C-alpha cells in the first residue's frame, strides 16, 4: 500500500491567497479598462502600476507604503529615481513610476504646442502644476517664446533658491539670445506649498525685466507654483 504524504497545512491557504490576489489585480485592471479610473484610490493606481513591473507579487502593501512615505500620489510620481530606489523599488518599478509621470506631463503639455502660450494660460498652469507643484526642491525653469508667443524652448535653468540673481539673469538672457526668443516666462516652485512671492522673487523679476528690456525681450510673467496653488507676479502688479 502506497502512502501519500499529506500537503502542508499552509499550502491550501497560500494557494487561495494567491488566487485572491490575482482576482484583485484583474478587477483593478478591468476597472481601468472600463474607463472607471476615478473609482480607484491613489494607492490602487500605484498598486496597478507596480503590478506591471512586479506581476507575481501583491503590490498593495508596497503601494500604500510609498504613498505614505512620499506624502501623496503627486509627490511619489515626481520623486527622483534615486529616491525611489532608496525606498526599495527595483529598476523596473522605478521605470514604471517615471513612465506614468512622463505620460501625464506629455498629455498636459500637448495643448501648448503650435499655439500662443498666452492664449492657453490654463493649460500652461495645469502643466506647470503637474510638473513642479510636488517637487521636493526648488527649481527654476524658463519658457522661451517667439514673436507669436509660441513656445520655442521649455528649459530647466537651475536648482535651489533664486539667490545670486545677477548670475542667473545672465544665464537667462544668454539663453534667450541663443534661442532667438523675443519673450519669456520664468517659473519656479515653492516646496513649502505656499506660492506667495518672497522679496527675493520680486527683486529677481524686476532685475530680469530691466535686463531684457534693453534687448527688446519681453518678460510676460513670473509664475510661482506650489502645492496650494500658484501666484502670478504680473497679475499681482509686482512687475
């Protein structure tokens, strides 16, 4: 008589958990396919995203941890690749997160192409907020425009606070001349979330306007982006 060794007691529950996990991922996937993305919580979006890179693992606990550690969905997508790696993500998962960010920014930037930027102001603000509102460090970028106020270049110019304004103004003016730009918009973020301009922001803006005036380059605005909104120095009468 042949004796068959019984399976370990934990085998069946483990198999059931695996099957439940598979069913959960399929339900998330189907909700996305059905166009019901608004029904997904932030951690469920991250969970579904990570499942593409880690198909054989329950990614819900990892997704919840990442949302918690980075302080929200937007901050997670905007995190540097090195920070994501330090949080325990492998290369495939880091690439998945950055792909989601790049896709979102590409979609938001599309309305700015081949049309005057000043006539697409809300689209510009939507793009800038998605790109800069959740950045953990202060970054300055400049939008260089042609005579029809269409975008020529969208370039990150420096990181850190807007001190040493004389050096930064020279960089902006030189790049504007290189691009043959006739106008520009300067943008930077406040990682604190408060977009209110500082005295330093105001001083840099006025110095930049004065430097560009002699070269017939218009400075249309200085926009400050924060998680709590944005400020326009032009609208505030500060330039």
